[in-house]
C-alpha cells in the first residue's frame, strides 16, 4: 500500500513540476509512469476491489496536480476553485478507470492506444462542452519552452498531448520488459529511443524557429494600454469617465503618427452601456477623443453591453430575466472605433463557466439555485454570437478581437484567422487571481496561439501581463503585474494559413475514431500479456 501511495503522489508531483510557468516539461514524459505501474500492479493482482483502488489512487494523484497548478482560482472564489479542482480530478480519474477495465481485455499496445486516444478525447471534450476547462490539457505544458514546439503550426496542442503519451508508454513498456527479462540491453535501447523521440521533434522545432523571418513582412504599430485597475476595489466602483481619462492619458504618452491600433483591456468600460445607445455613449465618444489627433489610428477596447427585451418572442437561451415583461441580454464585448465610424462590435462567445455561463442550467439550477461558479471574470450570464468577428483598421489591417478566456482555445482562435485576421488582439482582465500563476499561465498560453496560427499577438490586460508576442511565440515587449503604463510595439502582419488553421484539431477527431474502434475490438479479445 505504501508503494502505491508513493507512486500516486509521485505522478501528481511530477505533473505539477512540469507545468508552466515555473516547471520543466520534460518531466511530463515520465510523469504518468508511476500511475501506469500502479494500475498494472493492481490489475495483475486481480483483486475484487482493484477498480476502487485504481480510482482512489489516481484521484489522489490528479488532485495533487490540479491543486498545485490551479490553486490560484481560490483568490477569485473558494467555491469555484474547489469545484474546478474536484470535478476535473474526477474526470481524469474516470479516464484511468476506464483504461483499467479495458486493459484486462486487450494486449498492451492496444490498451496504450486506448488510454492515449481516450485522454485526447477527454481533452477535446473540455474544449467543447459547457463545463469547459482545458487549462490542464497536456499540450499547454510546453508554452514556456516555445522553441521546442514550433511544429504546433501543424498539430496544435494535441500534438503535444500525443507526444507526452507516446513517451510515457514507450518508457513504461521498456521497464516492464526489463523486469521480466533482466536484460540491460532493453534499458539501453529504451534510453536511445527516448532521446530520439524527444530530441527529433525539438531539433525540427529549432529548425522552424530559426527559419522564420519577418524582415519582408509589413508591420503593425500597436499601442497597448495597461490601466492597472483593481477589480475588487476599483473596477466596478468607479466610472467610465474616470477610466476614460486614464486611458486618454496613457494613449497620449506614446501614440505616434504611425500608430495603427490602440488596444485597451476587457470590459475597461464597465458601467454598462445599452447596445441601442452605443452611438451616443460615453465609451465611444471617449475612445474617439483619445485618438482624435491621429486620423489613421483605431481604438479597440472592451465594454459591458446590455440589451433590453420586452417581447418574449425575442428571449433566447442566454437571456436574463429581470421582472415581469422585461428581460435583458448581457454582453462582454469588444469594440473598435476610428474616424470612418463603421460599427465594429464583437460579443465574447467562449464563456467562463459559472458567472458568464450557467452550464446545463435546466438540470443544475433546481439543484444549485443561483449559486455561480466564478472562475474569474464578470458577474452575469452572458449572451454570445456564433461567428468570429474580425475588425478592420483604417489601413485595412485585420485584427481578431479575442476576449480573455477565448485565448485558451486553439481551434476556436483559428476561426478568426480563417475569417481574415492578420494579428491576434487579446483583451483580458487577469487581476481577479492576484499575483499568482494564474495570470502568468494565461499569458504563456497566448504563445501557443501565436505559433499555431503564425500570427503576432498584441495583448492588453487590465492588470496581469500586457505584451506583444511574435509569431514564433517570443514575447518581444511586456508590462508586468501591477504596472500601469503602455507599450508601443511593432509586430509583423501575416496572411499565411498554417496547416493547423486549415484543419484544426484533427488529432482529436482521429483519436475519437480510433478510440471507438479499439472499444469495439476489445469485446472480441481475451486478455494477453505484454
């Protein structure tokens, strides 16, 4: 029992120590081996309570991983943190439990394929369903070592997840064979194979990294603002006018005659502006005023919109009830204004579980009532839109207005690029989590989107880290947590469509197909040894 407990804790600790932004992702290539050994040992013993043991030990391991890497959710809300950690741990443990059941029926190589494809399918589910929480998808772990994963432009982050599982099972099988035959040549071959399986993708990545050049590409001059407003003491207790004065001041400090874009954070205008009154709103007038002496500049920022509804025929699934005969849609939106005065508005559509989206409301609301799972964001159920809006500057540069949590979703972001986006603009507010790993990981994941799409990223955080990121994932300029100020950055513009932009999460789709095939095959096979 002690050995199994140690193995369980060891996997959890290795997974946590591999995670950005402090970790070393090479540990991921062996992190699951203690759990695989634990499950194998229990399976070989064929005890009646083996399934329960597998579940409990894996739950402990994944709980350690989740709590160490996402504890910072606590600073937004204790309930949200415990819910996210508890549910995600449960789902990961169930994945291993299903593997335990199937591994009794099929040979080693098929059980390895099953767990790999099941895990990738689980990660894909986290990108799609209403309890979406893809923060710990394995491919994200390489975000700080961006020089190693330039090939994400072909595979996306699921390529990283596949890489991790191939290495874990390859090394684990070699360990089992060595224990069976006691032949040191097995270990030598395994070590060489592991070095090649790690080294070749990294070498190819460095080739891509040094092959990228930007000299011949046109440049976008972006002024990125970081107002540094505390969301707990100031953001929703101040006025749009005060924020507007601060944004104007920050803009005037560095704006030039060549500035294409001024970028302000998510919901920087938080008073609540009626959508029908946008043309006459303070937010629009102030934004135009900030760039009034720069006729070639566009201003992109975040705003809280609401829309009154008096007819029940217009009520949608995400519409909020106010009182008898009155409903409203609540939007977390991005807008762009410039001197041509074309209306450019986008409503955030990948929502934070809880406050922005009450998942499976018809089932859960009778149980939870009005309890909300606040993982960091705004404070009401939001209404979304279906398409990925792309904004145009006066120089006809195409900007993707990506709002906060949306930047965690690789295939989702490719929708902006397929709609013409040449630069990814991320607006966010990461101050909810305090000075923790939360805002650092969020910035780090933006590197992945740059590599996948080969687009520059300009990122404005209320506070957190505002930055400019090159298409190879390198942060060229940044403002750190609790720094008020601005960044004047020049980033390359690209129209290139990467393989990943064109085909998205094809690895996840192929994995699901293989998973179904293995499941069907398992019903016709007896158990074999390694």
